[in-house]
C-alpha cells in the first residue's frame, strides 16, 4: 500500500440486514461457510478480483485487500430485522435456496441470529403479514427505536463499526416530493408529524443508520436515500450511502450487453424483458404498486446507455418494456427472457434472444458482501454521501438529479469507476478514463 489515508479495519464489523429472507440468509450462510473453509465466495469482487496499480515497470495486479485495508470475513458479526420471527437457520431452510447440507455446518451460528422486530408499515408491502413488528406511534418513534436497536447490537457484540444493508422487499413507489424530501429539516418534521404517505419505513432505517454513524446500502429500488434530504443527512453525519437495487440477473445482462450494441453502432428497435420469480420478493412484486417501484429501476438502465441524443439514427423511439411475473413453482430460481430487436446495415432487422436461468439470491449474496465491505472501507476513508463507485453493483445508480446528473449504467464504465476508487483509496493514481 502506498501513501494512504484510510483508517485500519480494526475490531468487529457489525452487519445489520433489514430483512432475513432468501437474500440475507444466503449471504450470511455463505460467509459463515467460507469462514470455515467449507465454501468459496464465488462472484465476490472483493474476494477474487485483481486491479492493476501503477504503470510500466511498476505495474502489478493486486487483490483489493492488498491495495486497501479491507475488513476480514472473520471479523463480521451478523444481525437483522424481519417481520417474521424465524431465526436465520429456520429462514434459510424455509427459503429453500441452499441445500440443507450447505446450511447445517453453520446451524449453531445461524440459530443465534434472531431478528429484531421490524419497523414495518403494511401499506408499503401488502403481501407481507408477519407479526414481528414494532409498535410505533410515529415515524420519528420508528427512527428512535431503530437507533436503539443499532446501539444495543453494537454494544452487545463488541462491534467497532456497523453497516446497515437493506435486503428486504420492494416498497410501493414513493414519488419524490420536494416539500418533504427536499431538505433534512423538512424530512425530520414529516417524521415527527407521522407523514406516512411521504416517509417510507426504509427512510427510517436509513436515517437511523446514518444517525448512528453507520453506512446505509439500499438493495431494493425504494425511494429511500436518493432524495436531497438524505444526501444532507449523509453529509451531516459524514457517512456513505449507496443504492439502489442489487444488480443481479436481467439488468446485469442488460448493462453488459447494451454496450455491445452501442459500441458496434447497431440500431435498436425494441427491448422486451420479462421474468418469472417465486420467492418472497416475487410475491411482493405481484402487487402493482410495488412492481412500479421495480419497473422504474429496471427501465432506467438502458436509457442512459443507448442515448437518442448521441445517436439519433440508431436509438430514437425504441420500445422498452419490463415485466415481472410471480410464479411460485420457481421459488428463488428466477428466469429472465430478453427479446432484442436490432437493425444493421441499410436498416435490415435482426434479433437477439437471451434466456437467463439464474438463482436470484446466489447472484445477490456476493453483491451484499462487496457492498458491505466497500461501504465500510469508504467510511474509513472519509468518503461520504453518494458512493458512485458502487454503481457497478446496483441496478439504478444514485445520482444528483437536481443538477441534471446522468447516472452511469454502462457496466464497463462502472467497473472503471470502481477500480479508480480503490486505487485512490490505496494511494495510487486513478489512471483510467471513463469515455
């Protein structure tokens, strides 16, 4: 490591998951199994990827942990909130993502992870009916109870740092309201006034995390930290925020494949994406108001990669449609179909078909690990506010839309941003350009 101004990763890192369903239990079980040497963290950039640092004779390729001080998996302590009272072992078994033989070796550790009562509003996820929920008179009381939970967990487990990760379901769509979401003072007043229309439970988790000096990661497409009030809170507390929505299956394909079309200067007539999914997330998304939140997130990817203003002959008026269908027999084994209508020389049409049979939580788990470790790193490096370098892991990258900022959705440009950030934090030159 060169001249670096990053605090060491001393002590235990508490990881508090909002939601103890398929994604969280797959993530937690995997980390515990890796710690025992019984599994490999495949798909995790922080555990496998190497970045070039230096040029010429000084060029070398290093793992992230050899460039910057990363928290060790052995130092992680897990906790969670969930609307259902099942412990992590029971939940992992019930979710049926992992085989029992891959859960049982860490059964004792999983059973000790008992979810705290969730800050929950049934109107934001009507398909969920768990009773392990807090009794809060106002949104502000919800925040205060969550803050106490964080403090209690940190003290009980001897953690020096905490990261809060949203791995729960998609809430109904909350449009940005300038009057409420425009300033921190207005948001705080809305919480005290118990404005349940404009203040989602996820906002209470984010506010509580930041107030307690913990980075917050939004793994769903909820309107949570992508509002000016929360940016102000992140600046006030000097904490990182990241979001939104884990980039797992179809959007990963889209953000990686669309650049092929754009780079090759082929035209696009339409891109139709549809999915079937049967886990708890699929159940929640079967509610139209919740699906709309996801739809906005998934639609945003393509429009910033294939931009009509840049190539009017190629990308004007293409049709883009996204659908998600709840199909219980598939459980966590999501299947995505993409039909892409393109045109080439002299306008002649062609088609591309992509069928991705993926496992939603298997793809999300390494993202959770990377986002947690990199958010913790960012906090120790003094980086706060929107962490654009984490866009690589997220479907709908946060950006300052009040300044007309265009988010970077191009997967390979996002990868450059990620590598440059690691280089900078490690005291090396950020020597790749995004163009």
